[in-house]
C-alpha cells in the first residue's frame, strides 16, 4: 500500500487515488485524512481534508461537525494524546468512551482505526479507516502498514509544503522583479547573460530570449571606452568581489543610453562555475544632466576668461587712440596759432582718426549690449542689396589702398532687394570688410559679391586672401568676448566683437552667416538674407 503513495504530487486527484487504493485494499467503508492544528496555546482543532468512500456509503467530507472541530468540546482529547505519543487507536466503537461514541455513531461507524501523520517532526494529523458494515479487530501488521502509509503521507505533505513555499517565494520574487525598474542580471564565467529580468526589455529595447547567451559586453558601446568584458571577467575569477561602473548601453533602436552596472561575484561551491549577479540602472537623464552641467561650467569659465581677455584688450584698444587724442591736443594747446600749419594738419588728422576709432569701438560694445538686451528696434524697409554693398566697399577703399590691398565689388545680374534695417546691414557688412582687410597681408585681395540663390535667399560674400582660420576654431568665431588668438588681437588690433555683431544682426533679419576658410589661403564670409519679391510692401516696422 505504501508503494502506491510514493507517486503523490500534492494534488487532490493524487490524494483521492491514494485513499482509494488504501480503502479497496483494506475493504473498508471510508478512508480519510484529518489535519490537527492549534488555534491557541490550549485549544486544539481538527478538520477533515480528504476522503474516499466505498459505493453506497454516505460521505462525511461536508459534515460541519468535522470541520474546525474543538477536540476538548467534542470529547476527543484522548485521540490527541495517543497520537501525539505516536500510538494508533483501533477497534469497535462500542469499546470507546461514551464521549466519543455519539459523534462516531452518527456517521454509521461500527469500527475504525486511526494512525498519526507526522510532518516536520511534529503531529500533523491522522489517517483513518471506517468500517460501517461490521466490527473489526485490526491486527498489528495492518496497523503497522497503515502507520507506514501515514509516514508516506506526512512526507508527501512536507514536500507539498516545501513546494508551495517555493512557488510562493518564486511568485513573490517574480512579482517583485517585474515591478523593479532596474534590470536584474546574471552572467556566467564567460560574461554571457544567463538571466535577465523583465525590466531589461523596457530598458534596452532588446528581447530577453534574443539576449540570453550573448556576451554582456556586446551590448555596451566600445567606442566610449567601455571595459565591461574585463570587469566581468575579474569579478568571475574572484579578483574583484563587487564593482560599480558606468556604461553606454546600445539600445535595440540603435540609440545609446547611459547606465550604471552594479555587480558582485557569487561564490561558487565545489564543482560549480562562478557567476556574477547585479543590476543595470538607467542613468541617462542624470548623466546627461551631469554632462550638461560640466559643459555649462566649462562654458561659464571660458566666458569668464574671454571677458577678462576682452577687458584687457578693450583697455588697450581704447587707451591707444585716447592717448593720441589727449597728447596731440595738448601739443596743439601749447603751440596755439603759431604752430607749423603742416604739423597742425597732421595732428588734426590723427585726432580725427583716433576719435572715429574710439567711436567705432564704443558703438560695437553698445550695439552688442543693446541687441542682447532686446533694446534694438529693427526698422525694416526694402533695401537694394547691391547698392548697400557698393557703398560699403567704396567706404573701405581708402583703408584698403593704404594697406596695399586690392578691394573689388560685384553686383548681381538683377536688382536684389531684402527687408532690412539699412543702418544695421551696413554695419554688419562694414565689420566683415574691416576684418577681411585687417587680416589680409599687403598685396592681397578682398572681394565682395552679391548673388541670387535658388532657395529664395540673397547672398553677400566677402572673400579675402588673408591668414585663414583653423577648422577647429571656426565654431568660436561668433561668440562675444572670445578671441581666437589673443596674440592676433595684439598684432592686428580690435575688440573681437565685430563678428558677434554680424551674426546677431543677420539673425535679427531672419538670415544666417556661413564661413569657409583655409589656413594660409584666406576666408569667405557669406551673409544670406530672405529675398523680397518685387510686389513686397514698401516698409515694415518690427519691434
């Protein structure tokens, strides 16, 4: 009988089959199992859990008197004491105490045998057999066989309890992992994924099945200097016990995301291979914020240095012409009307030139400040771009000739009009021409040309054969207060605000500035502005 119970797996069907085998082999009316448990220190209760009945025998599994039965109130404390001592109770019920016969007789029982079931080293319940047909005297070998069957049932309950506990823990862990935003992983000694929690799919965009078995390092950005493969190997070998490091995870979409890997080594037992477990935490938002903060700090430091250099340069640029104005004017005051007329004229020219230089520099600073503060009122009207270019080029001819530079201009085949504030537009073109002349050596060429673009834009290009600009510094050209090379500023003069003003003025007009340059071969600055059609309104005033 006991061998038939060894296949028990904890289901009701398996229990019913086991009890049926016992009942048919014993030729009894009923076979049942009760569970005994404590509800307090002194109160003990039993409940019937399983039952098999022979044909024609009334089942008792639904009998309310047999559920949560108080042993003391029902008069069955003797049963509890006997079975707690490991002894069976058997025989005709007419030999039982009167307190027990009433309940047993209600069930039609004439004789029975019950044996204790132990689980985890304690009384768990009982296995009982009822004979409702005749009185039986149960021989010792039969009771011993039933006791062996009860031990099998107890062991089965132990396995069932263990499995239920395991399944409950597994369900809890699965539920917990499913709710954790961080991806939990396990890798083998070769650094391959052997487990990935559900969060991996959401975090990385990769499927779990397609990821398992592949090296973890394969999902990291090697270009970012990632060392995942080496670190996992050092963890698996025992060189490291735990490690945290940042990686750039390659997503299934092709994008990359900053993550934090937090891993530790699982100590391997004898004959077992080492494993590494850990978590992958989304760090992208924090990392991007950190990088942005670092970049902003560096930019602020650069801007601070640039402003310091600008103030130093500005001090030099303002003092030089101002000293000339003051010194020469003092000389004129001392000589009075008796001075040499030629020398007087020369002094006045220098004072005039220095004054204009001062005015230009001060205007650059004030205009930039007004533009950045939003205090410039843009007054736009249709402007003939070719005419503005011709006037600007003519205004710079004298300076170009004085430096031995050829300055040429070319207009487009037809009149190109733009909506612009002519004063500001002339200022922007003047700054570009001044820069081109300044950085072009004697004997060089500067040209300004107007062209019509097919995309509805008009282009003004100022091209020179000057010193050129290194490619890595082109992006810094239009930043205020920033000198590409302070030594150049000392050599050629200027505040370094001219291109910043050009960029801001052009953007205020809805245009853009483009730059082409090669060191030693010159530069080309192009201003692109939206072209007006002939039927455009005569004037537009913008705040």
